[in-house]
């Protein structure tokens, strides 16, 4: 496998990961990530972290 093809694969992978995280953050933001215990914790931590970063600015 050539280095350039591996590099291209890595760039595409990074773009997919970036898109996934952006979409996941949006689902958390609007509260559509589920009702399970982990989903509730995830929303709680996301909102507290966002408030903390906002207050630090």
C-alpha cells in the first residue's frame, strides 16, 4: 500500500469521525440521544461542561 493512499484513507476517516461527533453533539443538544441512564448522564455532563466553558470565557 502506498503512503499516499494510506494518507487519503486517513483523511477520509478523520472527516467521517468529525461528522459523527458534530451530529452526535447536535443530538445531545436537542435531547434526542435517548432516555437511558447513559444518555441522561451524557446530556448532564455535556450541559455542565458547556456552561463551565461559557463561564470561563
